[in-house]
């Protein structure tokens, strides 16, 4: 550029700035600014957020004990019914434990049956002995009573009477002892059988658990749904607790919003609603079902579910992004200024207010409150009917008055 051109440009710029009464002014083309009306109307604080469509219910497929992938019955994306096989794993350790426990249970059962037979035989022998002694005692008691009468009549002597008495007392004590032995044997047998049964029950429960572990080596669909994120190939080894995939149930969708500014963490609560529209222009409503309070990179997450009418089948898909307007307050009446680029330079602390004749705009202090997608709430400095410049102030610097050129 020539020296003359530079001088001309400098004069042109200087012509746009001038000072009157100590105030800096700036000439600006009227068609290069946006002038908006200050209004009073219904206002609801809201923020725009993006949400990702997810299945309402997702079940995770986990390898409880781990193992080697031996067979795949279906591939990722398959539509499954509850109980359909997905994978077959092998785990020699679990299978060996099952075989060992099966043998142990069989051995315990055989030993219990043998012990029961032996106990029954022992009881029969004791009952037989008890019957013999009881018979002997009855006979001794009869002779004792007879001899007692004969002795009283002096038919027999004291020696014979003593012999009958001794035999009677002996068999009575023997009978009582045998009855006690039989009772103790019955109690002992009952206790032993109870202990054996408890041990056998525990062993059977362990066997059932091991059988369930072996059965669980065949990974099956826990419900009707679509298989997604399958992570298993034949020959791969998977550790206990490894997530092999997931099953999305066909019972609807939820929306996860992962980019909510942490500034609103205390403002977002369960039950608040949001809206969005799809290609059919219908407004659909969501409500907050869960707030994740953990903050990462100045963002937190929320889950939302549908309220009322839902989009027709096929209009939503997993992973789809929705643009949602989340309401943070009830509707109120407020003085409103349209949102615009002015806020980036002023922070909402001042604005250029248009004069009554519409020829100029001058800097005035204001106070803004809440906002939504379209408006800021005006708390002070402006009234309904005022006109303000809401376009960007990027080139105005410290200018305090704008002069409009048509």
C-alpha cells in the first residue's frame, strides 16, 4: 500500500471515532447491528444440552468364574429370547471340583445308608436283649411273689427266700439298665443321623453350587433383547468377572446427557423436564431420572426418561444425539432481553441502549439474572419498550456511544 493509501485509511478510521464532551463515539452502519426490543413476558430458566439415546434397560453379561471360549452360538447384534445360548466356556478347575464333589456326595450317601443299616441291626439286637431280660424278670418276679407267700406260711426256709429275692433284684436292675442303654442308643442314633443328614445337605448344596457354576459356563440371554458389545472370540481366555457383552432390552429408551456444565449441578434435580423435537416437529418431553454428582472436566451427567408420548418406532436408535432444552425453573413473568453476541464482551453488566430518536445508542449499566435458550432475565437497568443493541461488541473497545449511519 502507498503512503497516500495508508494516510487515507488512517483518516477514514479516525473519521469513525471522535470525542465530544469527553465521551468516545463510534459511527456504525445501522444494517450491521442487531437492535432488539426489551419485552415483558413468560420466562422459564432453561439450558441447552446434548443427550445420547441409550436403551432404558441394559443387562451385562459377566463371566463369573472365567474360562476359555470354546464356542460362539450367535454374533453381536443378534435378537435373543431369554435363555438362548450365547457362548460356551470351559474351566477345567470348576469342572474338576464338580467331579470331586459329585464323588464325595455319592460316598457320603453310601456311608449314610450303611451306617443306618448297622444302627438298625444294633437296635434290633438291643431290643431282642431287652425282650429276653424282660421275660426273665417277669418270671423272677412271679417266683419271688410265690416264695414270699410260702415263706410267710413257713413252707420254705429263709435261704430259699433270699435266693428268690436276690434273683428278682438282679433281673430288675438288669432290666432297668438295658432300658437305659436302649434309650441312650436311640438318642445317640437320632443325633448321629441328624449330623450325617446336615453334612450330607451341605455337601449337596456345594454340589448344586458347583453344578450351577458349570452350567454358567454356557452364557445365556438373561432376558429378551438385542446382544451388543460382544467381546469374545474362540480360544480367548476370560478372567472371572470379565464383561463379555451386554443385552439391551426392548422396553424403551433413556437419554444420557454427559456435558452439563458443573455451574448447574445444584440447579438440576430429579423430576425436572426437558423437551426436544425430531424430524416430525413434534415436541417430546423428558424428565430427569438420575443425577450423577461426580464432576469430570467441569461437566456432570444426568439420565432422562420419556414422559407421555414417545417418538414412533424407528425414529430413535441407540447412540443417536438429541438436542434438549432442560427447564431449571417454573414459568414466571419477567423483563426480557434477547440473547446475542453482546454478552461475550459485557458479561451482562452493561449494554448499548438506543436513544428515543433511534439515531444513536449509549452505554448503560444493567443487571441480568437467569437465562434460557432465547432470553436473559433483566433484573435492573432496562424496562419494557426499550431498544438495545444485542449484536457483538467485539470492535467497540472502550466506546461509550454508537452513532448510527443509514
